[in-house]
C-alpha cells in the first residue's frame, strides 16, 4: 500500500496532538507509526533553509550520482541533468527557487498562479513542517513535508521530499 505525503504529515501532526491530550495514548500510537529522529529533524531544518535561501549549490550536494525522481509522475533526472537545470535556471530550478521562470500556461480564468517551493515556504500565511523516518524495502528513508496555505498559488498544499540514507549521508530520492 502506497502512502502519500499527507499521510505522513497527518501521522506526525496527529502524534503531537494526541501527546498533548493524552501522553499514554501518544506512546501507544508512536510505537506503531514512523517516528521522527534527530537526524530527520536536522535534515528537515537544513534542507528547508536551503530552499528558502535559494541555495542551488547546496541542493545539488543532496543529489546522488544516480539522480532523483521529480514530479507526480516520478520522472527520473540524472545528476548531470539536474545540474544543468540548476545552472541554467530552468525546469527543476524554477520549481524549487524561482516562480518567475516557471513555464507560463494559458489561463482562461482568474485562477491563481504557479509558485516555486521557495516562495511557498517564505511567503505563505501558514507553513507547518514535519519530518519522519522509516524503512522501505530495506532502505532507510526520511520524509520531509511542508504544509502551506497560500491563496495566490494554485494547487499546492503539501510539499514532500523523500531522502534515502546512503554511505556519506542523506541523498534525495524524490522531489514533488
């Protein structure tokens, strides 16, 4: 069964609420759910800061030689392609850091515009972040999720990044 980012955010945020109301129930719930670790929390803090600062060089340091999966269809981009898009300010660079270069689509109505993750994280009325760690098919993973509320930006409510733990540290596996 495949779980989406909303599930992980719900689990993490749900545990916080349950713990506030009933600490014993929170301990029981935590035993059966993925849990945040100090490493996942530190990764989330550092990674979201690099997105907010628009640090493409540091972003690239999280991309393994095998590359990453991007978007809802999980299109694979090799590291060299990711590097080119970051260097030339197109594609993934725009999605991550610069709303102004996101491909303009024909809008027939007054719908809201597309926004970069940087803009969503720095200019939204409400941003909630969560991190959790799990093991899937023997691979240690960290899932970082940000829930944003921004009326100016279309269809983006959750931003989730999935990392695999590899020798040498955390490497990106998936970018929304």
